[in-house]
């Protein structure tokens, strides 16, 4: 199982990201989404908050505007 940490600021990007992951990952995963729509955190702070919430041994940090194929 893999944890994917995302710093979220754009709903459209997040929806597309979630869809691309679910259609391509091929294994169990958890999404850890840190809401940064109010620009409270820099990317490093958001990723550290997300890291602390992960339950898996493998962690991937990703921007939400990336699509997997």
C-alpha cells in the first residue's frame, strides 16, 4: 500500500488527479489531501502535515496538477 500526499488548492485539478490515480495505480493506496485553498502553508509545510497523517510505509508526494497514465 502507498500513501500519496497532495497539497490541494484547485478542485478541478484535484478531481482529475484522483481520477487518474484510481484508473492507473493498480494497488491499494490512500490519498492524504492537505487543503491549501486559503494559501496557509508553503509546499514544505503542507507535505510535512501530510506526512504525519500517512499510514503506509511508502509515501509519494505529488502536485495535484499531475496526471498518471
